[in-house]
C-alpha cells in the first residue's frame, strides 16, 4: 500500500525536477554561479529533515497499531472472563455440579453443539439470532410432540 505511494511520489518529484530544475537553476546560475549549489544544499537538508520526520511518524503509527491491538486483546480477554463468570453463575444457580468431570464434559458437548460454525458472511449477532430462532422452533416442536403424546394416551 505505501510502496505504491512512495514510488509515485518519487516519479512525480523526478519529473518535476527535470522540468523545473533547468529553468530555476539556470536563472540562479545567471545571478551567481555558486547559487544553484547553495539552493541544492538547502533542498537536500530539507529533504533529509522531511525523510526523518516521515520515518518517525510511520514508527509512531505502527506503535499506535500495536497498542490498539493490545487494547483489543485486553478487551476480548475481559469479555471472555465476564462470559465465563456469567456461565458459571447460571450453571451453579441451576444446580449443575461443575466439580464433576463428566458433568463438565457433557456441558462442553452441549455448548459445542449449541453454537454453529461462523460463516464469513454473517456477523456474530445474526448467527446467534438465527441459532436462537432455531432453538425456539425445536422447543415448540418438542412441546407439541409431548402434548400430542399426552392427549393420545
């Protein structure tokens, strides 16, 4: 992404130098023979300063990206901790024994089947809402089967 910009700017500067350089430096040479070299020296110093400033800005932006990634990772970790605590509270409140390895394995199996694989097209909310809708339909179907079995007996 940046390489294309750098190459473009280099080509523009080179073309501008070939067009305007002879005009400006020819006029400066007529005023005083050392003047074009003095101007070129100042331009070289300005270019060096500009290059140094650009390097510092690019490093700062990269550092900001790294710190933004760290903040995002911390946010995800905090969200995961909160989700784990909520899940634990719900399961304990409903009477599940989380100290039993068999119970934990069964709960993990249920959780694994409860959440479908993410497709690249949908966002998390759309996938979860669709899953919730399917779960509600399955519960309604199960209730209707239970009601039919109760009335037929």
